[in-house]
C-alpha cells in the first residue's frame, strides 16, 4: 500500500511540474509559440511581465523593455524567429 501511495504521489508531482513548466507567463497568449525572448534568449516572465511589440502584423513578446531597442534595429530578423516557431 505504501509503495502505491509513493508512486501516485511521485506521478502527481511530476505531472504538476510538467504542467507548470508549459504554462505561459501572464500576458502571453497560450498560442504564442515561444517561451523565450527572441532578443536575449531569456525565459519570458523571468524579468516581470513580458513586453509585446509588433512588426508587419506579427506580435512578438520580449522579456523586458530593454530588449525593445535591439528588436527595433532588426525587427524582421526577430519576427522570422517567431514565424519559424509557429511552423513547427
């Protein structure tokens, strides 16, 4: 009986952790294909609420306001990363 409870507890914990890792940060739609900033490669949500920018009709989420300047230098490059992730 103890072995069964230990197994079930481990299974529930593992499922819970997996689900938590897959959850998008606040402000990022579940349909957005990335979990990291396309500029800095930092996880979205680790530096506060992600920042939404758009270019050519594509929304891009950045980890922080500091990444906006780099995004604006080469927006097409970063939009392409999002579009590529959407195709997967």
